[in-house]
C-alpha cells in the first residue's frame, strides 16, 4: 500500500488516465475529485462491495438455472 500526504489543491496520478485531487478538508472529512475515463468505474467502497455481492448472488442463480431444460421445453413452442 502506498501512503501519501497531500494538501488542498494537490493531486495524485494513477497511471496516465486517472487523477485524484484534494478539494477540501473539514472536521475529519476529506473531499476529493476523481478524473477518470468513463469506461473506468469509480465507486465508494460500500457501493463497490454491494455490487460485488449482487454479482455473486446473480452468478449463483445463473448456476442453478438449467438452460438445457429450458431449451428443450421451448423447442416445442412456436411451431
């Protein structure tokens, strides 16, 4: 883990395309701006964890889904 100290108005760069700038520090909270390409998702940690959990649950449901049985049932329809 890299630990840096930045003051208001200062930035860090992550690769060539991501910049993180400190906007404000008040009452133990830090506000910062992230400039990244649209194709790179940027989430708060708690939102990221929620999305990951929902993806795991969806994958579990997909594993339980029997695509072959559905295909066999649907072949007789619409003819």
